[in-house]
C-alpha cells in the first residue's frame, strides 16, 4: 500500500530515560511519578536505557516518542533535558497521561527543556 494511503494510528507515548551514570546521579524527579503515569496510561511504555543516551551536558535526559500502532515503530522523538526538578518530571508524567507528543504539543512548562526533535 502506498504511504499516502496508510492510516497513521498511534498508541501511547514511549519514554526512554537515560541509564548513564551522570543522568542517574543528577536525576531530581521521582522516578515513581513517571512510572505511575506510564503504568496507568493505555499503550504507554517506559524504557530505561542500559547506557548513556549521549547528551550528558543536558543530564538528566529523556526521549519521548509516539509509535505507529500497538508495537509499531517509533515516530519522531523529542529529547528533553535537563529534568532536574520534580516539577519537570511531573510535567512529563502529565504529558504522557494526555497522550504524549502525538496527541498533545509539548506543554509550555517543558518547552524550555526541548533539546532536539528527532525525525
């Protein structure tokens, strides 16, 4: 089927948190806040990378992406950081509950933390 005829259906946000030493050491928010948001949001997935995601200057960081259908490929991701404050992690959790980047634009309180939009 040509791509123009495909229907884009997304299912929940995928959040990848950095497992690197610097991000883990500087993590200021409650990981349980984000875990609870993902656990209670249909289709959302939380992944903690086994190593560093790379942009240590903005640590701690997270990637947030919608995916195409249940179990489908990730679509354009947004890199956020630094997520030092519990309020920032809370805002990320709220965004996940609202459907994340495919259904809701980056919330105003997270816009200053957008480092890259990866297509």
